């Protein structure tokens, strides 16, 4: 089956659209009925920069950031956020501050680890976790636990789109939230999925890299 994407314009900023398909999709942790394709937002500089500006604005005047920990391939957005947060400004708590942009390493068991050469960017530092999306919170929770294990302090969680308001006791800041966009949005364990119970076949497997249609 071919996945049909529909573009949802952002009412607040036409330069940052959402490309969405409705159907029946399986992630590694749940089944969902909307798939949001964030490829261009993560990898195309104009969209990545716009996302970074919107997210950085939420933390600029309130939060000290030493390192942005990038999940889900968000390094371009993370670099743009570091640049935005560290701009010289009387209102920014990070004015001229050297901010690191780091990606964790994943073991075969999906644990997050940091090598000895990157631990100094975590230990004793204020860490802002950046994800493409936060649906179940499983991946982000693993990141906050790894930060704590290596001696860092999580100071915030942010994403382009989110389905939950908090994760591991931290508020989740996002540009888009599924509740406002799609009241019928579901993210649920596969054995509880109402679409599966209706006998509806999966349209695709999805993860941070994209989707594979059946």
C-alpha cells in the first residue's frame, strides 16, 4: 500500500508545515493512527532552523544549557538551537555560552551510552534533551536516565511534536501537540490497539528513520 501524505500548515508559521498520513502504523513501542513525516524538518536547513528558533524561544530566558542531547536524528536542529540560544542578548541566559551538541550511542540492547571522550559534555552539565517526537516517552526516558547515570542534570525535554505533557517528571515542550491537531489520535500498546481488534491491517512500520510500507 502506498502511504499518502497530506500537508498540514502550521497556523502560527507557514514555513514549518506538518506532513502527515492517517492509517494504521506500528512503532517499536506502540501502534499509532497518524504518522508524521519529519524528514524535511530534521534535515532541511530552513525548516530545521525555523524549528530551532521556535523551540529555543521557550528556554532562552529561563534555562541554562551546556549540552543539547539530540535523539532521533535531530542534530541539525540541535546545532541551530545551540546557535540561537547562545546569541548575544540581554534576555538570554546562555548569551555567548559555548553549547555542545551531542548524540548518544545506542547499544544492541537499546541502552544509551557515552564514551569517555564525550562524558565531559554530560557530567556536571545542564542537558537539554531534543527529540523529533515524543509519543510513549520511552526513548526520552532512557535519555534522562542515562544523563543521570553519567552525572548530568536534565533541564528540559523538547520535541517537534508530542503526545504527552510530561516524561519522567519533566515537562515536554513541543511545537505541535497531537491533542490539538487530531482529537482522535491514538498511541497504544499493540495488544490493546482498537484498529487491530477491528481486523485492520498495518499500513507500515515506522521509526525515526521513516516508514516501510507493507
